[in-house]
C-alpha cells in the first residue's frame, strides 16, 4: 500500500525463530512489538519522530489496548500490519490496526487508546498541543473505543510471581516497554494452560508507568467466562490490569 498519504500506514514483517514460543507460534510480545513499530513509523512520517517529540517535551502514553486474534502467527509467516489514526475524543486518541498474512487473510485486529503527555509534568495534553496536524482515516473502523480492563466482582486473584524491571525491558523513555507487558502476562500461565487452548483475545489497561528497579507482584485469576485476568501491583499501586481470552 502507498504510505505517501499518511492516512493509512503499513509495515511488513517476517516471523523468525526468535519471535516464536515453544510451539513455534508467534509470541504475544512480538505481535505487540509489530504494532508499536508500525505506529511509530506512521507518526514519524508526520515529522513527529522520537527526537522531535522529545525536543517538544511530549510523549505518547498507551492507555488501553484490545487485540483480537483470528489465529496466532507462526514461524516464517509474512505479515502486513496496517494502522491508522481513527480520531480523538477529548484528550484521547484512538488508533486501529489490521494484520494480514501473505494470502491477504486477516490474522488479527486491534483498537488502542493513547494520550499525548507532557513528559516533565506528566500531565495529559489536548490534541491541539501537537505541533503538526494529523488527518484521521474514516474509511475503516475496527470498532468503538475499547473499554478499560477491570477485575469483575467475585473474581479472586492469586500470586503468580514477582517481576522487577531490568535493563532489558526499558524503552527510550526509561520506562518498561509496552510490549514487555505481554511477556509478563504470558509468564503467569503454565505450559499446560498454553498447550490446552489458543489465545484469541488480549486486553490490557496501563495504569501506572513502571521504571527501572520497580518491583511488581504479578497476580492472576483462574479461567473465568471472560478469560484469565492478570494484574501487576506494588502495595496499593496498580501498574496494569489485563485479560487473556482463550
């Protein structure tokens, strides 16, 4: 697809062995990385690359993501990720995605909500604060604004493991990279659980940025009608809440 209009942006990927799990299925974290890289390229094409954003004292904060999977990608799959800015509501931006295989069959779709933030003051900025105009694409839609993930009443969580943010998980903002949360959630499940069913949906809401050295206790639920809930906490602080649906 032609990326020159900046309305729709596409990137192509090939899943290598290092991008897959023990079943030769694509890792959830790699799917999140593909989406992140494609969005970065789309925004960079507007003249808002990382350097420009940092110079303006601005950054993007992912708030909620809802990813639906038709099937998990497999090793050597050739994938095309398509993304576009759907529009804004208040201070929030919605970005949609569609992922296709080499036969142009849809593998996954996703909806995400982002906020523009003042890096120093850590406060939300209105879309008008962006130094360049962003044209929204209205010819396609994956769906409405995704709901935040919450733990349903009556669902109990149990401790899974303790996670500490280390060098390998940091991004250029010195925070735990968004895609790494996919690994954290997947690690809360056993191999027996992964071998029994296929992941069909992943939802996550980011509540608090995790920095180098932060420790979070990872809690998880048993399998519910909605899926398995995973949450990262430190005392009363909630870093994220997610749900894996099978």
